[in-house]
C-alpha cells in the first residue's frame, strides 16, 4: 500500500491585503478633498475667548480715535457712560482697531474710568501659540 502524501495547506496572504487597503486609505485621505475649500480671500472671525456678551455691546474705536457704540458714533466719553445702565457700566468692552495708536488707547481707557466705568476690558484677537 501506498501512503498518501500530505499536501501543504495554502494560506492566503491576508497581511499583504491589509497593507494594500491601508495604503490606499492613506493615499485617498491625503490626495482627496472631503469638503469644498473656502474662498481664499475670506478671513474668518476669531472668537475663541469672547465672553458671553454679543459684539454689538462693545465700544468700537476707529484708527482716527472716533468711537462708536451699537453702530452709532459717540461724541463724548462722559456722555456715553452717562447713557449706560449700572449693569453696563460695570464692564465696558472696548474693541480697538489694530491701527489705533497706543497713546490714544491709553487716554481713552483713562477717560472711560474717570467717567464712571468700573472695569474696561479690551477685546482682541488671540493668535495661535
């Protein structure tokens, strides 16, 4: 009698298949675009550390020193503070333009404090570390 020869079982190369699928996944993640790109001229607003008040409640200072509150120009800091309620006088938010000279900003902050603002908070843009 003849003995049967044992045949080796053929194993499928699953590791190679997994590697190929993984490489395809990485390729399509890098090469593909998942979302439509934004308009390159668009600059997004940075609001990372804003507190709960809405931006229109801030006193805006333009580069020439002109101040505006809720879209209306203000002629005098003392008159502006007098029109505010006690709650609004507790914290006055000040949004200075980047081109505003520092001397004007310091003078305006001093004038706001002298007119009755308890605390003046500068709202700025926080850059990435």
